[in-house]
C-alpha cells in the first residue's frame, strides 16, 4: 500500500501545484493597472479631460525616471523588459520620435487596442492618467532605436 499512497500524495501535490500556477497565471493575465505617483511632475492644464497632443515632459529627467518604473509595472509584461519586445506585442523602441510618435503613442495608451471583441491591449488613459502616460513616453524615447 505504500506505493499507491505515495502516488496519491504526489498526485494531490501536483493538482494543488497546478491549481496554484493556474491561479497565479490568471492573476498575471488580468490587467491590474499599477498606480503611478506623478506628484513630482508639473501638472498638465486640463488634467485628464483635455489631453495635449505632444509630450510636455519630453527630455524631463524626473519624468523619464517615473516613466521607467511605470512602464515596468504596467507595460513590460506584454511589451518586454526595458522596452525590448519578446514578440507578444510590438517593440516600442521603434515608435517614431517626436510629435508624430506622440500621437500614435497617445492613441494606444488612452484607448488600447481591440479587434472583433478581443482585447489585445487594454486602455490605460483613464486609469493611469495623462501625467503617467507622458512620463512613460518620455522614458520610451530614451530607448528609441531605428535598427
Ligand atoms: C496585455 C498586453 C499589453 C499591455 C499590458 C500593454 N500593451 Fe501596448 N500593445 C499590446 C498589443 C498586443 C499591441 C498591438 C495592438 C495592435 O496592433 O492592434 C500594443 C500596441 C501598443 C502601441 C502601438 C505600437 C505600434 O507599434 O503600433 C503602443 C504605443 C503601446 N502598445 C503602448 C503601451 C503602453 C505604454 C503600455 C503600458 C501602459 C502598454 N502598451 C501595455 C499589448 C499590451
């Protein structure tokens, strides 16, 4: 009886382990935006009701620092660590620099991307806000590459 009991225990352990992994995976898969502390950055007139068309923080060292951490918490799991995509989502180092890149960045950041009822990227505009969005964009511009 020793072997079957051992097996049963192993099986139980395996079931518990896979249930734990499944729970973790689904928690990981859910999008739980992480709040970003942007209090150190200058306010943007209009707040989240009036989004400006180009990045007011471009080149701002504090914004870049906040943006790096905000990216790591909210975007890296799809777009890759340090903005280097592992292939799940586009590589954001290739976003155009300057105002034209800002426009496309803002579109996706605010509204995300869905096709045929399937969410490819969740919207972040309302949850993280304009200041966090531009901070992330400021950091991304420091990672830009054309190669
Ligand atoms: C759940 C995965 C996921 C998360 C989290 C996510 N994205 Fe995305 N993102 C995608 C996918 C997938 C696309 C491509 C969508 C498409 O082409 O329809 C995309 C597209 C984009 C684009 C357009 C890129 C291009 O080349 O067209 C930008 C900009 C962007 N994301 C920024 C962000 C930022 C900033 C964050 C964090 C605040 C973020 N994303 C979080 C999955 C994600």
